[in-house]
């Protein structure tokens, strides 16, 4: 029975240890710093806006951006000049809300957004309002002046949660507006028009909303013209007649700014 105790303890402790290592201290968190056998050095400290805490004898110590375990290592090394073999314990007593700064023309509300501790990027995105004109493919998350996550389309629109990451205090989220929020249906359709882009809009839906193929349409000579970042057009041929006959491989999903062009002819 005794042989089972140690493995069992390890299994029970693993989740807690993992979570502790992942947590990153942020501004306004309240930390309990305990130095074994040294009550005068044991304090409760609130992380200041500059990310630092004050420890007796050490003065200012950077805390924000470190995990409790990493901060423990820093304190033990610095206290070694004052205490022989110091044993330090860092405990997060209070976790402050996370401030996410949102900017860009793709969302209605910008500025600081207060989120619960341990919020993820996906949770931050889900808290935004009116993102219909947002271009998530060009959105990015910036931390400490460095872009750490680009192209949020897969995460937020496609729901690929494997791309989700934890937010840290004072992260910046940039969400631009779609360069062209419309889809254009032109040529041999009954009601050529532009359609406001919506997520998941397909070629067949766009053609039907433009009145369907006209009697003069050569459905199998339909094409989608898509602007690329290098300003060259990508032309995607579509066999519209085959689509109407049930070939769903021809029913491509459209992107903002796409032009659907239906050729016409006598035969």
C-alpha cells in the first residue's frame, strides 16, 4: 500500500502544478510572499502599474509577466545575498481583471475591455459587439509591442479552438474593417447587383439573390474574380450549370470583394 502513495500524490498534484505554471502575474494582482524563517521579509504586495512589487531589503522586483514559479526563482536568487539558502513561496491571493485594449475600425467599441482572469483570446473576441464588417483574417494580438498572433479567422470564424491562447494583462487586439464588404454579381443574371458580404455566403446563394441565371447565360462559363494581396486577380472558374444539376463542388464559398461574373452567349 505504501508504494502506491507517492505515485497517487504525483497524479493528484499534476493538474494544480500545471495551472500554477501557466498563470502569469499581472498588474493589480495581490501576491503573498513568504520567506521561510524570515518574517521580516514576508510580505503581501500588490503589483503596481509598472509591473513591480516592493520587497524589504530588495526594493523593487519585476513581477508582472512572470509565473509564480519564475518569480520564486528570482526572489530566491536575490535573497541569497541576505539569507542563507532562502526558501520562498509565492501565492497569488487576488487575481485582477484582465484589460484587453481593442482598436481598429472593424468593431463598434474600442478601448480597454475588462475581462475575467484567465480569459482566452476567443473569449475576448466573443465579448465584442457588431463584428459584421470585421476582417479577422487581418486581425492580430499584440503583447509588449510584439505581434504574437495573426489571422484570427480560423479561431473566431471557423471555430478552430486549437488556435486559442490565454490573454495577459494589457494585451492589444487590432481588428480592421473589411476592405470591401460587398460581393458583386455581374453579367448574365436577371438582377445584377452587389450584396453585403456575410459569413458563409456561397456562389449559388449570391446568384439566386441576383435573380438567378438569365436565359442568355452560359452557366458553365461563370467565374469568381478575387483580389489578392499582391493586387493580382485570382480567377476561379465555376461550372454553374453543373452546380444547378447537383455538383456541390462548384458551390464555392465567397469572400468579401469577390466578383461573380456570368458570361452570356447564344449557344
